[in-house]
């Protein structure tokens, strides 16, 4: 069996959930090929998986990491944006024809689905944002509403044009991406909630006590794991600000920071109780051994934290409607606290950490973790691929 993976290359989350599926398929003697761009390229290369580089696509970002909707809409403009999409579709057609897969698996990318449809190939879409929601600004409100209705009608049809659309999230009331799943009834028959795609489940790792000993983390004080995900330009401002704050943190806490650069070395930078890594290959060991996670409100990070029973301090990317919606869902569940990037400082972060380490939050997390671990998105995704190929 030959499987063509085409994940979105903006950030690491989309590639990060396709890689464990590919690994499982390789164990079953399948052949795989990845097509991605931007940050996704370095991640696939780090994992030493077969790769073709696709034409890049993305959005404009301000110096503080805020998504610049105006510049994204104006530049490159509708003509060049259409040309870029056609360029991507053409590149995918050529790559799919050469590889001749039995199924195409697209994660949040339209162009591979269109290319696979042109070539008559079975296709599966992995998705956690069914509808792209434009940030609500007063002078863009009418445009935003119009864009929302257009994307729901057009892109929604594209997402569900394949054999199956998989949502790697939990059923209600624990659905993290619920705010972005405005799915019309006519599309729902081909959409399936499967649970998050975890490369490593918590029960597969040693105990927290054993992991702390292995990782040389103290057992007598809280361990904070700051895992900063997302595109390079989006997270640069947060990394700089967070580093200054954490350098002034009391030594009552042990802090480990992962900057999320796959092509960097693993050598740490240490300063008293703060350790900074450019890349942590065994991040799930740190996730299980920590007491709390600081990060953006990316879907992958948040679902992983719920599976590992960890409270969160979330700093969503400004104007990133998906992250803001995700963070609100987690806060409503009582497992996370939101701190807006423009309000992030030492005192507010310290207060938030103390609140999230309270016993009532810990009890709530135990209940949520017990429920969400019933779902195995990795197993379901692999089974679905085999089912589609068989049919």
C-alpha cells in the first residue's frame, strides 16, 4: 500500500500528527511520501521521511506575531492568491502521479484534495478547523461576515469532497475545536470525530517519578514546561518576552522551555532554575513529568495536555481566531487560564500558575483525562486509511 501525506506546513502541528500515522503504516510495510512546505519541511526532514517540497503558502504577520488580516487580504491579492493555489494544485498533481498512491491524506490543505480528485485517487482529509473565521474588526466586520459565509460554502465543500473527513478531537463536552466546527448537516455524514492523534500515550511511558529522575528534574518543587509551538514569526515575539519573564521567576519552580525548532541542536542553555532547549525530541517525557504547561493555544498542544492531565496557561496568537476559540473552550472546561499576549507579565503569569496548580483544578483534570483517554485517534486514522484503500 502506498500513502501520500500532504499536511499544512505552517507550524508543526499538522505535520506532527501525520508523522505518527505514517510510522504505524511503515510498520505494516506500507510506503509513504510527504508533501509539505515552510516549517513542515524541516520537521519531516528531521524525521528522515520521504519528502517532496510543495509551493509555499501562508499569511502576513506583524512583528508581535499578530496575524495581519489586512495585508493578507491585500497582498498578494486575489489574482496572485489564486495563482498560488493553482501552482500548488499543479505541483500536487505531478507528485501524486509520480508516486501513484492508493490514497491521499491531506491535513488542512485544499490543493492535494483537488489534485487527488482530478486524478481519481481516494482521499482522506484530517481537519480541526472546518471553517476559517476572519478576525472581527469594526472596519472589517461586513467583509468578515461575507468571507465566513463564502468559506463555509466553498471550503466546506472541498474538505468533505473526499471519502472521509477525520476530526482529531474529543466528542462533546470535551471538544477543543468546537468553535471552528460549524459543519452543515449535508456534510456531516462524511465527517468523523476520532480523538487526538498521539505519537505517545501517557500509559506507554514510565511513571512521573521515574521520568523526573531520568530527566534530572527535581521531585520537591513544581516543574513548568513551556512548549512554544507555531510558525517562526508568530512565536518569536512571545519567546523573547517569555524568556525575560522566566529569568525573573522564583526558584520555587523548575522551568523547562522548548522553542520548537526541529533543525536545531538539542544542547540546553541553563540559568539557575531555567533550562531552554531549541528542540526536545522526547517532549512527551517532559509533558508527563511536568506539573503545568505554558504555550500557545494550538489544537495539538491542548489535546495532548488533556490526555496527559496537565493544566495550561495559554497565550493565544493575537487575532488568531482558531487559537482564541480553542483557549476559550479549555478555560470553560476549567483546565486552562488565558493570558492575552499584550497583558503577559511576571506577576500575572505567576498568579495564573498558582491558580492552575490548585487541588480543585487537579481533580477536574483527573476526570477529564479519564474520559478523553478512551479515544485513540492514531488507531482510528490508520484503520480508516485501510478501509478507504480496501473499498
